[in-house]
C-alpha cells in the first residue's frame, strides 16, 4: 500500500484559519501566498488500519465514491506501476463495533471500467485513502462532515460534492472540474487547470492559488471568493453577500456581488464589475492602452 493517510483535513482547517487572518494577503495591491502549512498532524493513536484492498483495473477508468467520511485520492507511483493497472485502498478508523469496513462496498466493473466505493455507515469516523492511476476520472461525493482531498491527478472529468466537509484540491489537470459544497469550504492549492465550475452555498468560501482554463465559473452565497491568479478566456464570479478578492486576472472576466466588495490587484483585457456595496477597487497595469474596464453599481438607489 502506498503512502499513509496524513492529517490533511487538519491542514485544511489551518488553511481556513489563515484565510481569515489573510492566508492570501493583499499587500501593496498584490497578493502574497503562504502555503507552508508546517508538518502534517499525525493520525490519532485511536485510528488504526482496518482493511486494505488491491484491485487490478484498466487504465483511464473512473473512481466513483459515495462516503460519509473523509477520503483522499492520489496517483500511483508510476515507476512501481508503469502499466497503470492498479487501485489501492486503505480504510482507517477506531475499530469500533460495528466495524466500518463491514459497511464499505468496494467493487470494480470491468465492462464500465468503474471502481465503485459506497458506504452506508452513519458514524462517519473512518477515513479512506485511495491510490489510482494518475489519469483516472473522479466522481466523489461525501455526506455530513466528510472531507475530500485530491492531489496531482489528471482526468477528463473531476467531480466533487461535499456537505459540511472541506474540499482540498492540489495540482489538478482535467478537461472539466466541477466542485459543489453545501457549507464546506473549497481550497485549491497549486494550479487547477481545465474548464472549472465551482458552486458553493451557505457559508462556504473558495480560496484558490491559481485557476487556469478556457471557462471558469464560481458562485457562492455568503462566503468569500479569493484567488491569487485567474487565467481564463472567460470567467464569471458571483457572490450574494461575500467579498470577491482577486490578485492577477487575465481574460474577459465578470465579477458580481450584491452586498460584498470587489478587489482586483491587476487585470488584463476586459473586466466587468457589478456590486450593490458601492465599493470597487481595481489596479490597472502600467500600460492601459488597448485594455478595458467596466464597472457598475446595480440595484435601486
């Protein structure tokens, strides 16, 4: 079994805590990133390895997971598994009665090239580590406080949906990235490349280092939308009551918030801003010739 399940959910909480203290700080009109989160927290001693699975699969398949607890997904070691034909799973928990492993169904459908992981456990105290070929589609959904972490994966489709749990994605390349959260925060470390759609509700916030793709759409209700770099042919970011805070914006972008504020460090090409809060701040590049900005305060006076 490759790797150990680290305290990544704890690290996500550290990122969120630093976010409120200025994880991506606006200093002299520009962002400074601090992604050194310190040493990972060790797993609680009460957690133990409950069960492991080793599956033989076809490359370019799909991982489909429906879980009530934390899941982390990462790539196989390409040197150890050059044929990209293995999937490894490790379930950790407290070893309570009933055993969480007894509620976990793991199945590989060879015809559909799908690895299906389903659990009806209502405890949610376990955690699952999964290693797949680097080029593997992902369809992951957690309930309750279940967090999702995905790192260094490439795929055609990457879909993540959580409720109160955080979604942490690091260095992902995919033709389509779709993230949804109903209270949990979305954290994007490194670079996310692809056509990106992020939809979060309630108090969920979005913190991103670098988003890059042809089309990027992000929508929230009350949470903060923050990104250090945003490179897209077209992008649309909207929040009902949260602030929109961006560092470098490239491409045709529309930013909208009803009662929050909009702050942009540096922009290129066309930018449209809409707000009811009467606060818009944008820093134009030194050579403004040929670039445009549109700003408007919407709503009735």
